[in-house]
């Protein structure tokens, strides 16, 4: 008799399944020109996607049939007669269903099968929601009950259905799919909406020992790096092995996002010890400089358990000490990229520029050229270097490139799709401010290099390409001057903007275009100076990812600040850095004063950025910390990738509050568990005080908010009841939560996450320094002793701060400071900037 695993429903969801592998089927359509507003400033969906419409029409016209092969055990095949794939056990690790996050560089259909068994205490018709982003077909006990095809891009859509469950065991089979371009998610969720006793989930596991599988799952759930960041010594992994009498082998596979795309994979292995709690995975020096997103796997009797985990490595011993001048630091940055950079064109160009191994650079360019030739998304981020490479290192320059590489780069430039009005059937993204800038810049530089050649995709000559690009760049900069960035203060996207600006300045032949590049670089450096803490660009943000939230040493903005002013840190990522290093641009010297605030002073900056006054920003900075916020930014609405509040002490000691967009810890949803908000809060800030009010819709699957609080990065950290306090040197912070909070003591977020249950919740944050409160104990006593009334259900609070006086706020109104309303809107993109005595 086969063994089985038994589970209750997870928050009402069926989350335990046998799953097939994902089948990726290319969707090939006639190349088509698209139409829409030029220079889109919001990251909105495209106006029309003919490939998707064709796919949906064909998919809806053809019903899904029962699979030709169906063997419901791990390793058993499911699918068509000639394309079946084996079932494996799906380990959800806090997911509420089956989720596959995919990066489809070209349009494709992603599809999979899932099987589970539901053990019902009584027979009856039971209501469920079948939830999917794409399409799904469902069979119960061999009978097809429904097929749905909503096809909403990455947006889960519920369809009510009734399952006629028989008493005892019921067999459930689901086929699900989605149309994919760029980031894509295929989701299967089944939510029980019945009353009484919920059915039990049963998963067949063949001859595998169910007890050992349960033990292995517990072990895998407990895995946590000892801290999220390592700079020296061993990289330590913690786990809960006190009751585990045997060793488990762990295999880690992954790398940086760029390296994985290029096929450069980092691997590491280790073995847990019986009745132990920690192992070393080796010295920092044996890891790449990187924010690493890894898949860790163990195996029990032929069944693999895999989950994601992340860590940042920034080995101090390999980093250069900043030399005195900008020019010297540019050379240092290029040398670091040539040695430690991600495996893309940035490293290839750094190798060429520093006199490194040409053959090594050409290998990288060959991979990148294949990527560009196939028009993978983000090709514009790399093609921008090709005109300079050909002009400098090809036959027009030093001549060190081989004829093969010269031809490959030339073919990429002459055959590329430079804008939406050119025909294409690719998945490149044109609909955001950073991509628009990059495509126009690529088109200009390519046209300047080949003025008399005909570009095959557009049919235009290089001179016509130049004229078209210049017009679009002028239009882009008109909007930019007025609005700044809709994707405000974004660690992943400011480097792309500086890549465009720096490439215009460094590579363009037209002086007017070079001047636009200089203007853009000046504004970018102003943002870096004002909204960084000692060069660490970790602020409220219009768009972020987990790798930026947890990777401040790895982020390009910190490297830009290091080159320009000696603040921040050098790193392995080259976006926005390489072209800058190859130019003679130097940022304005007067901006240096905003990077480091003298003791006893405070800096306040209020700005309004983006389309039609899109966001009102407030930044408060002292010598020891920086608090930033997006005030009254769409409170109560669904979020995307925005981070509306951040308190930063240094690259690793920081805190923020979010409503998770999903339950799975390292998922790729937008918003995800840590990056962005499922529901946006009402945020209001005055100096070193901020209040966040959450009101989460009852249908959202996550019913809590949480605070990122890495206790190991502070000198002191205390969490009790409704209060958390931290100290780092002469700086302090207090966090109050109306619903109470508990520090996680198990799993990947152990000792670094505080969870507050409830859909309505109020968080208050106050930072301070020793010049306000002489001792940490004095600060804690003052905060605890202050008059405070926080009514989460009423969505209002009142706090009488020892220094600021009365601070009160409620949903639908602004923050009042001693009865005076705060004014957040109406500023420009440079804003009102003040330095004053505290």
C-alpha cells in the first residue's frame, strides 16, 4: 500500500498537490507594430498585445481534454502521449496554492497539471473558489466539472464552483495555464467556502517514509541564514535540528538575477548535523560578490524538497579603498567590475576598458548578442553599449575585436526593434519611463554609428533614426524636467535612468544630446545626495524588489555615490556605472553636503514627483539616520511595488512596514512578501515621526502586516507587546503597533520580522538621537510615557510626542502637528530643501 501525507487546509486553501513540470510552448505571431502614447511615464500595461489576443481566442476555442497519461504518484507521468511530464510533490512553504513565477523573454504559453485528494467527513455539495490568472480545467473523480479562461495578466481571478464531494476520498485533477510575456505567474488556488468540517488533504508519496518527509519539511522550513548580510568570515546557516537525529544533505543553486540569465550558476553544498542548529557554508571569500537568490534542495527517498532563500555577500577584503578623485574611483570601479562583475555587457566593457582578456570579453558579448538578437526583454539595457564598443575597440578604433564579434554586434544594431511603432512579436517592455529613455538612446547611438545604413526592422536610414530618436528624447526630457520620476527614488530603476543619461553624455556625438545626458545625471546625483544615508540609497520608493530591499551593498546607486563622492560602497553591479566611468562627467560638488549631515543639524526635503503630482515625498535626515515617506499615497488601494515608508540607519540596519502581497516568503509576485504592499497604507510623516494606518480588504489572502526589524544588526533590540525599541550607537527608534507584534522565532525571518495580526492596524515610528535623549533608557521611558491613543477600527491616532507636541491623524485627513495641518503637495521635483539646527 502506498504511503500518504495528510494535511488540514491552509487558511482555507487547498495547498498540497502533486504537480507536473511546467511546459513552455512558444507563441509565435505575425510581427506587428503597436500603438500608444509615447514616453509612457507609468509602468502600465501595453495598449494592445496582438499575440495575447490571438492566443486567448485560440485557447478558448479548444476545450482541455483528460490527459492521455495519468499516473498519480511521485514520478508518475501526466500529460499527452508524447509530452507527458512526471508528477512531483509540491511543497508550498506558506504558499496558499501552486505558484510558478516565470521570466519569459519571448511570448509563450505556460501550462501544468496538479493532482490532490480530498478526504471529506460527509458527502455533499461544497462551495469553493477556483482561482487562476490564466485558464484552468477541473475534474472531480474523473468527471470534468468546469473550465475557466479569465486570462488577467498576473492577477488571480476567482470563479465560484460547487464540488459534489463524496464521503471519504475524492480525486481532484486540474490543468492550468497562462499566457506569458516577461514576468509571468501561473497560479492555481482552490479556496474552501463551506461550513462545518473542512476536508483533509491527502498526497500519495509512493513508498517514501511519510514521517521522514515531515521531518525534512520541518527542517527546510526552519532554514535561515544567521544574518541577511555577510562581509567576512564564514557564511552561517541556522536551522532547527534539535530533535533530528540524522544528517540531511543540502544543495544550493542560483546566483544573481543577471548571472542566472546568462547561465552562470553558483553552487554550494552542506550537511546538517544531528541534534545541531548551525553549519558553515564556507568563507565569504569563496562566494561571489552578490545578492544571491538561491534554491536549496534536500532529498528523502527519491522525493526532493526545494525552497528559495536569499543572502547578500559583500566581502570587504576584495573591495578597494576609495582613492581621492572621481577619475581614480572610476578606474577602481571598472577594475572591480572586470574582476567581480555580473556576467553581462557591463563586465565585458569593463574588461576591454581596463586592458583585460579580450577573449573573455568576447565570450560575454557572444551570449549578450544572442540575447539581443532574440529581442529578449531588457535588451535595450545592453545594446546601448554596442555603438561605443564598435567605435572604440572594433575596426574603427583599436581593432582588438575579432571579425566575428564585430559582425555580431553590427547585426544586433541593424536588426533591432527600436520602438513600438516598428513591427515585432517579442516581449520587450516599452511602457515605462526608464525603458522609453533607453530605447530612444539606443536608437540615437546606433543611428550615429551607421548614418548611411538601412536598419532592417524600420526601413529607416541611420540619419532618419537619429532624427526620430532626437525628437522623442526632447519630448521625454520635457516631461522629465516637469515631473522627475514616477518610479520615484527606485534603487533598481534609477541606475537604468543613469545608464541612459550616462550613455548620452559619454557616447553621443551630438553636443545637444550630450547636454541632455549631463542634465539627467545632475538630477540623479541630486536624488542620491538628498535621499541616501551616508551614500546608501534606501528610501521610500516607487518601485522595488526583494534584491533591492535586502541588498543595499549590491545596489548600483551605492556604487554611483561611491564613485561620485566617496560615500556608499563599490559593488559588482554595473548598470548606470559603466558608461559613467567611461565619461569625463563629474557630479556637482555642492551636492556633497547633503550626503552627510553634521551632528546637531537636520535636513528636511519635500518634493512632488511623477505624472500629475503622482507622489508627495518627505525626507528627514540627521547624522545617524534617515526617515522617508510617500504621504497619503493611494491609501487602501491595491499596491504594486511601492515602498511608502523607510527608516535607514546604514546599509543593513533599517526597518520598514508592509502588508505582504503574498504569503510565500521568497515569491516573485508584484507585490511580494517584502517588496511592495498588497494594500497601501495611509502614511504621514513629520520630521522623525511617521504614522501608518492599514485598512486591508477582507478578500485579500494575507490578513496581517509586518515590520522588518533585523535584530542582529542593532546594538540593542527589544520587542514586547505593542512596542519595539532599537539602538545603534547614538541613534534610537521606537515602533508602536496598535495590534501588538510578535518577533518571528522560526524560519527564514527568525529574529528579523515582527508580525501584527489583523486587517486594520496602526503603526507609529519615532527615531531619535542622543542629542534629544541622553540614554536609550530615557528614550524608551519617554515613548512609553507619552499620551497615545491609537484606534485601529476607527482608523485614527493621537500621539503627544515629548519634543514635537501633539500629532494626530485619521483616515481621509492629513496629519496635524499641534493643530496645524501638514502640507505635503505642491512642491516640484527638486523640492523644498532645508538644513537647520535640530
